[in-house]
């Protein structure tokens, strides 16, 4: 083997790098386990503290008050303490060698999906009050403000529809005056200056309802922008809510802040201290701030609204107030806000900002400043003249109507950049065509003045305009770190929300397949992996040991690469790894079978090994190139589970080829050079399948009959019974349930399935996961979905189910009821269809180019279609009959993709051997006989590859949890039918559609 030293070095280096990358996962798990133990000790201290109180209550670090008399108190306290301990450890060095902080270690560790480990659950709601307020011409106008504040008070204390409450309060306070005249409707086509209050209310309701789709789309883009993969997003339009679940989130506060950010970039003109009324206004505010607020009533300001008709920038001269301290004196404004030239209106320490805000939002102090002025803080600490750092207070000028002249809709793209002059990380923004014109006009009008670049009422940058900017691009500076610049550009590229949102609830959720199912699946996968090792050694002897070493390194490389790329491992990803293991073992089996053939031809060990690797290489390359084409298309055009599957498959393809071709050969050639014998069979498997002769082509009519019969049955079943879709596809109802005892998820699942029985006798789909702790579960079902008024019936059935397991759960309380939309969107359906269609086209094109005849491509594509239809037929025929769920969910899509991948791999390798044998034997009249011999020659490889994959899946099926049995059953059926189609469908189609085979001429 040439360059053996280089390849040894490369193998050791890659393995070491991947082990190093995986070490972050091991360290993170260790820290989290230590945190759990530490948290248990803190909970015990809390219990002792609570016991000292008569109420037995205590406040947690997150502000929640718990009562240790209640059963779930311990779980709530434990979760809060774990989060507190991990937050404290975030900035501490935890890696024993290189001293990395925990937050960095966690960021570099392998992430797992919602289906395996659970994650963060966020309930978001459109902030209707803020939405209505955004339409106000002047939200400080008391004709608008007073009824708005009263409606908000009623809404937050007693509930109700805010828009209706606001309309009622506005009419009570303002009589027959029309609300529309308090609103900015310059860009609202649906309303006019004479629109009635009823028309305004209808417009608000319709606008909020239509905003839900936009909010859902923006949230999906935004989540992808800040690196959380495989989210689950469900919509409830009736309550204007989104339910978002994010896997593997540690820094919940940061993620929550990004979710609610409107991300609407806005460019505003600013006031400076030298502008009319500003310096005097601040001085008077300083004086007034020493005394309590002077309240004004609506009667005192009957003509306030008329002032908006005047130019708000023209402020009447304000006489300075006496600086003499008043009764009830308190600290003045300038004790908190230090006025510094060139730093906005002044600077304040982080701890003083709230005090400044409290002073400046007083109505008597707000009246001192122009009505179009709004105060905003800088996003980051700035350095003042004396070297002290603080937050800068800016006074931005809000245009009439409240809308910025240049905004987020004018931004085409944003990207992190680097300013060469001040050596700072910045964000470069490129404007649209309209935005370029607006920005040019704005900068031309403000030469020599600052323009505030803001988002979410925070000033990120306030550069002084030196000359008009007409190129359509600008730079946002703000002492960003690289991560902060990436976050900001990601938010801008993700898009601004069509309506402001607020987080109503934030908690943790358990794995969607259940903790027990997740653990059982991973443990059974480990045992299945061990079974592969045993089988390979049993069948191939020392050659099997070589394959096992290569396979072990392959798995380390796969997981190391996934961790390095920041990929999220889901159930679909595990399916991709299972397929990768199959192709990795298959490559070794191909090589070993070729070496065995050369041994039977009398070649020496060294010659047999070299020729075996050379002859196996075309089949390995063809199989993996077709795999790679498919995986890349799925990665580019797929979403959700499809993308996760594609990611692991792409990584696995490269690592499998490297481990099979490089690592295996390195070990074998090194052993032979040292005089050690490497066997490729054992006394039990020697000459197995060597004398096997079967007329595959002659019996093809029986195969056709079987396949066509199953296909017809399957089509009939899908036309009559259909496929049983999960709530991911159909939507359904979700119930939050609080139990007196912590119950096993599978126990609850079985109880629910026993009562949620449709009229046709089938069990409805049920998904159950823990919420916050083991005492709270969330039950989602599509039972009686067609009946929109059946919510109470479904709830009664659910309670009936809990009665059957009352000994294990105790009494229950239904805490929440809601209807949910399908989490599998139309976008995912269309992307799945497009990606699979393009993948099939790519397979057809590659095989046609590689084999030179379209019949090979046709046989492969029809074989794949046969396999997919067969699996769908089995699921359609047997759902409701087999004792486990055969629901069609996102995991099922991953299973179908795995079936396609395996079948394609098998078919390409069989076709490669057929082509080789036909090239060797040029007698065209014996083509069918040559093809039969090719199929029989590959039978040993076909049997072993199929057997290994089948055993892996069977072990996982038997010992894995009930929730993943349907997924594994699809894979089991797929392996069997994929092997069958390669021999009995694809090859016969190739024969029947080919008049003569092209033979490569030999020199």
C-alpha cells in the first residue's frame, strides 16, 4: 500500500480530533450530573428552610413560590436548582485540561433533538395592547392614553378581548369622537378618516388573525438563524398563540429574548442638547424629579390632541424652574444621569438606568419635552470622557404617525463585517432599492447630526452623518463580539415580526417519544452494535475483527463530526447512522468476498488482498456516490427530520468510505507484512453460498405476481383504509394534566390509547410528554378531530382513562386545554416532495451515465418505487391490527428515506456485478445465465449485509420502547423488501427492457 505512513498519520489525527471533540460532550454530561447532585443538596436545604415556616412555603431563585406540602414541589425545586447551578457554572472553567468554560463546553458538545431528550417549551402570544398602541398617532395624547391604560388594567386583571375593552373605554371617555382620528392610517388601505369604531375594531381583529401565519414563518426562520435545529412549532389561531419547543437549550433567557425581539431595524433622527428646549427640559426634569409626580386629568388637557396638528418640533420656550428642593424630596435626575457632550443626552450606570426610566416616564416630566421625542438607551456600555463606562441615553425624533423613515422592510441583507479603521466587529447592512433612496434623503437632511440605528427601542449605533450616503449600504457598530454580530445579522435576515409578541409561559418538556423509550432505544442500539461485532467475527474470522475496528473508528468519526458541525441528533439522525453502519459493513463485506474469490483462484494472500480491494472499489464508489447525491439534495431542499437524516448520512458516507477502504486496508496489509495470517472465513462459514445456484431470472414471473398482488392490495387498502396519520400531520387537541403522583409515561400512554378509540375500532394517535416535571404531562390526541365541538367529550374520555390508573397517578387536574395545528407544515410537505423527486432524478441520471444504458436507471427507480409502495401498503393494511402503533409521523418519513437509501445501495452493487460479469463473458446469448451467476455470486454479500442490518433493527425493535416500534418496524420491512427488490424486481426489469447489453471492449 502506497503512502502507508501518511494514511496512518491521517487516521490517527482524524480519530484524535473526533475524540477530542466528543470529550466536550463527556465533560458536559459530567458537569450536568454533578449539578443535579448539587441541586439535590440545595433542595434539601430549601425543605429545611420551608419547614421552619408554618406555611411550608419558600421562594425559588426564579421567583416561583412553592409549597412543599404539594407533591410536585420537590420536582419544581430540583429543576430550578439545576438551572441555577448550571447558570453559575456557565462562566467557570470545567474542562480539566484546557480550562474551557461550561457554556463553551456545552456549545461544542453533541446536541440531541426534542424526540430524544426534550428541551425548552415557550408559549408565545401576540401582544395585542402593544399592537394597538403601534397604530397611535401620539400614544401620549390623553384621549388615547387614558382609555388605553384603563383597558390594559382590566385586561390584565380580569381578562377579556383587549380590542373590545379598549373600544368600550374610548367611547366612554371620548363620547362620539372617532378612534380612527387618533390613529396613523396613512398606509392602511382598509380604513379612512371617516371609518367607524366598529370598522377599526374589525380591522384590528383581522390584522391580528392574519399576522399569525407571518409570526409562525418568522419564528421558524429566526430559530434556524440562531442555531437551534429541529424545532417543533404549533399554532393556535383562536388565542393568537404559538407553542414552540426547542431542543437542547441551555441559555433559556437569551433564547427567549431573541424570540420576542421584533427585529425591526429602524433609523431615526435625533435631538441633541443644543436643540431648542432639550437642555432646559432636562434641567427642569432634574428639579421636578425631586418631588412626587404631578398628575393631570383628561379635563385638564381638552385641547391636547389639537397640538398634534402643529409642527411638533417647534417647542415653546420653557422657563427654568426653581432648583430649591421641594417637600418630600428625593434624589434628582442628575444624580443618576451624567450629562456629557457628545454622548447623547447623558450617561448612566447599568444599575441606575431603571431609576432614570422611572423619572422620565412621569407624565409631568414627559410634558417638558417635544411630543415627538422618545428616549432610548444604547445597546452596550460606552466609554465617556473620563474613561468611565455607562449606557448612553438618546433622544430620538419619531416621525408623525410613528413609523421610521427607513426601517427593516428596507433592508435587503445583513452580514457580520470588520471595520479596519477602529478594528471593531460590525454589522454591514445592504438596503433595497427603495431603502437606498430613503436612506440617501435621510442622510442628506442630517449632515453633521447623529442618526440613531435602533431595534426594539435600543440604539445600536448613532453615527454622525458626514455626507449623504447614496450607495445603499451602512454599517452598524456597537462594540459587538463576533457572536453578538452574528446574532444581530441573523435576526435582521430572519425578518421582523408582523406583530409584537410576548412570552406567556416558559418551561421544560420531556422527550416526545418519552424518556423511557429514548433510553431503551439508545441502549438497544448499543447492544445491536455489539451483535454486529459478534456476527462479523463469526462469519469472517480475523477479517471480521479488522472490519469491527474500522466500524468502531467509523462511529467515533461520525459522532465527532456531528458534534464539530453543531448538528442535532434526532431519531431520524439515528436512522441515518443505522443506514451508514449498513453501508460501512457492506463495503467491508464486498472487499472480503472479493478477496475470498481471488483466494479460490489461487492468488497469494497479498495479491488477493490488492485485487480484492481494486475490484470492490467501483461498487463501493457507485453505491456511495448515489447515496451522496441523494443526501445532498435532501440536505439542500429538505427540512426537519429530512434534513437531520441527510446530515448524518452525508457525514456517514465520507467516514464509511474512509474506514472501509483506508483503515481496513492499513490493518490488513500491516498484518500481512508482519507475517501474520488474516483469514476471511471460519470453519463454520467456509464455502457458504459458494455452490448456491438459483434461477432468479427464470422465476421472475412469480416475483412479478407477488409484487403486483401486494401493490394492488396496498393501493386498495390506501384507497379504503388509508394511512393512520399522527397529530403531527392532522393537528388535534392538547390537554395539560397535573397528577398527584409522578407516573410512568408509558403507563399513561396505554391508558389513553385504551379509551381514545374511534368509531371504526382503531386507536387514535396519542402523544405524551412531561411538562416541567414528572407530575405534569401534556397529552395530545386527534381523537374525534372531525367534531370541532367534541373537546369536552375528549376530556371526559381522558379522565376515564386516568381512572383506570388512579393508583399510579392519584387524582388529576386538567390545567390547560387547547386546539393545535399540524406541526408538519405545507412547506415541509412541498420540500419533502421536491427533495425526493430531485433525488430520484439524480439517481436516474448518475446510473445512466455510469452504466451507459437507461434500462439500469429504470430498474433502479422502479425498484425504489416498489419498496416505498410496499412499506406504505403494509402500514395501510396492518394499522389497527398489530399490537403497536403504525402511525405515519415524521419518524416514518425518516424510515422511508432509509429504505430508499438501503435499496438503492443494494441495487447498485448488484448492477455493478452484472455489468462486470457481462463484460467478462461476451456471449450475448447467455446474458440471462451470466446475470443469474452474478446474482448468485453476490448472494453471500447480499445475505450478510441484510442479515446484519436486520439483526441490528430486530434487537432495537424487541428491546426498544413502544413509542419507536412503528419506526423500527418500517425499517425492518424496508430491509427485507429492499433486498428482495434488488434481486427480484430491479434486475428482472433490467432484463425485460433490454434487447442487448452494451459490452465494454477489452484491449
